[in-house]
C-alpha cells in the first residue's frame, strides 16, 4: 500500500506529550498521509495555556503553508470533567482557542474527550449525558458548530447510545480493524464517524499503516469517512470544514495564558 492510498492521518497530543513547534514543523514537512494535528486546549475548567497557544499557531496557515486546509487540518479538543460546570468548561475551551489566535478555514470541529480518567467512580449515565449535552449546546451557541465526540468503552459501559449533542464520533480502538458493530452500540455508524484513533501507548497495528508517527510514538487517528478512498475523504473534509466558525456573542471571558 502506497502512502497516497492511505486515509488521512491526524496526530493528537496534549501538554504532557512534549510536542513542540519544532516537532509540529517536522510533522508538516513529512507530507501526506500526515494530514493534521489535534491538540488539547483545556481540561475541565483549566486551559492548557502557553503550550496550546504555541502549538495552535505552529499548526496554522502560517506554519503549514499551502497544505493548510487542503491536506493539513488542525483541531482543538477539550477533556471533559464531570462535576465541574459544563458551561464553564465550554467557555474555557472557547476562550483558549480565541486567545491562541482563533479559528481559520482549515480547522475541524472542536472535540470533546469523554473517558474514564478523572471522572467520579459513581458517575451515572444521566449525569454524563446531561453534562456533555450541555457542553455541546454551549459550543454550538458559541461557534455555530457542534463538537466532535471522542468516546469509547467508558460511555459504552454506561449504556450511553446517543451523540450527546455532538456531530460525529472520534473513536479509540487499538486493534488491527475497526469494529463497526461496537460503534453502532454507541449510536453512530460509518457516516457519522470521522476519526478512528489507532494507537494508544503502543505502536499501531493496522495493516499497511505506519507503526509510529514521524515524531515518534504519538497517538494518531485515521480519518475513516465511511472508508472513502483517500482523495474523496480529503474532499469531504474540505467541504465540511468550510469557512471559519461564526463566533457568536457570549459572556466576556478573561484572557487565558
């Protein structure tokens, strides 16, 4: 399998991963199928600060040049923490992107990461659904776009089978194939799944795909798009990214640094 026949690959990272602007430049220079970077902009009611600001800018049009919005996309995502105000979390995420320079035409939807991690052990299905749905509605009100949901075994184990106000699924499954029957149990299908995270603290095992990224063992996701050929997958992404989100009026937020 040649690199031109692979689906687009989106690398994802957070502050703890040590991804620097120099590494982002290296990833951009590696070319296709490395097609973008997803960066954690906030966690609960805390913003990622300087690291996100620098990473967001390094992944922008000025950093990616002619690739930006063509075969290179960037995405910010928020780590959702149950027990903290969903609306305040949404404000922190929106303010983090604003402070880092705002949105542009090559940016995917804001992602919301909902996994076991920092959640209370006794969290209920209704609490998670209500909290994430409130977060999603605030993001829609603030940008005109619903967020992308990153979720897997945690929400599935709670019996959640609704999108919780999100537009599409970003699904982690670190196997050689993606189980569409498992995706269906979460209320999604091929047409409503955008990304398949194929690595998780271990090299990827998907036949024909890279074991690691050009910047080392870093998680990456395959842009599934209903198993479209690569060129069609990129075209779908370009048409669905569209213009920059419309930033609608909201409560004043303090600068995030």
